[in-house]
C-alpha cells in the first residue's frame, strides 16, 4: 500500500545553494530531459495563460508536466510575469514549482522556482549555443538584449561552460539597468570591452551571438538585413523578431507545438505563411544528429520553455536536500486521510 508522502517547502536560498556553481551539472540535467522528451518519455501539455483585462501586461502561466526516466516525477510550475514590478524595484517574475508523487498523486514539495526557471532557461540557451555552433568557430562577439535575471543567468551559464568573448554589447530600454548589468559583468571578470548600445541595429550587425532576453510582447526587430552576416540568435524571449526575420533564418525550436502558439514570433510566421516549412527542426533533432543546421543563413533558436525541464531541475534540488537531511517538513500538512473519518 502506498504511503502518503511528507510535504516539504524549499525556499529560494536552499535552491540557490544547491545550484550555484554547478552550472555544468544543470546543463546535463536539462539535456537529459530534452532527450527523454524527444524519446516520448514525457507528458508536456500546453501551457495555460491566466490574463487580466485590467492588467494587460501581466500574466500567470501554469506549466503542467510529467517527466519519465528512471525516477519519474509529475508536477506544475506556476510562474507570473508582472512587468510593472520593475518600476517598484522588485523582480518581474516569481514562481513556485510543485512536485507530485507519481504513485499516489500527492504533492510532496513546493519549491521557490524563480532560480530553477532561470537556471533551466540559461542551461537550454547554453546547450543551444554549443550544439548550434558546432562545425564552426565559436562566436566571439556577444550581444545581450535585456539586462535582467535571465540575461545574467545566461551569461553565467555560458561562462561556466567554457565560453569567452572578445566583446559584449548590451541593449536595454532602461539605460540605468544596462549600466548596472555592465558593472556586474565587469565584476564577474569579463576582460574584453563591454558597451551599452542605444540602438539595436549596430549591435546586431557587429555581433555573431545575439541573445534576446527581454519582456517584449510584440516584435521590435524587423529588418532581416541586420542579420545578413549569419549570426547565431538565442531568441529566449520569443517575441522580439518579426516574421520576416524568422522566415529569412534557419529556425530551431525546443518543441514545435509549444512554440507555434501564443503569438510568438514563430507563431506569427506560421500565420503569415500558412505553413511550418520555415522550421528546421527541434534542438533534440540537432543533438541526436537527425537534423543538420544549414550553413549560410542566420540560425535562430526559439525555446518556449518546457515544464519537464523545471521538473528535472526541481527534482534534483529536492533529491540533493533529501540526501543531505536538509528538508523543511511541514507537519500535518495533509489532513483527513481516513476515508470515513
């Protein structure tokens, strides 16, 4: 007979303690989850968007998922995006991750998930940067659009997986935020010049690795000629590029069905053309060798972000803390466990 699990709460400080400095380990976890997803050993239904008529810029997203493999886990990430928070000096995004026991269905852990979400996002960006640049020289000139938490984590994961850059350029609608990010990168030990650029065109044209980590809701980069030097583009924020830029590029997605919805740039390209011929394949297709990235075109990686990736990282955090005997158990969380009282 299955037992009811104990319920634990894992605060952000513990999550960060487990993950910090172990970026390569997180990359391996995320790549393994991609392989399970590609093999059909996951359940990853569409994300559900809670929107508000009186707060059109805000949303809360539910990402239910089930991850297979040797140690299965089910669960849900519940992540909010409230861009107006930035003007109040607090983070745009906040999140929790619920882990469910696959045998009983009981939830057994609630984790603060902003660091988990940022880590898995940065890990998939690092994987894509590595996989999609194989066969050629690694890009040396980095452009970062957006200077928030996700941009910071992407830089951390790139540095931890062996990337270095001759030059880094930053563009953000907030000059103060961009300058603050430049100071962070200098303190992090970046040796090359770091610039804050007021406009996107020159920065894109002078960079061979372009990262979009913004809060843009609609495309703001619209000219395919800016990409005529064929850079690698990590389109993490999904809505920065116009359909014309997408259609002029080789497009690698993390999951086709997930990416082609919710008015993402690839979704807009599908609506414009009426087909999906512009999709080169998925990241797992490239990892497994089923798809080769064509030369002579810009390469754009657009990841919707799969809930199974959060589960992989969250379960790892839980397992590490459980092994160390450092879980905070909530006594008597489950009540009325007898059928007839």
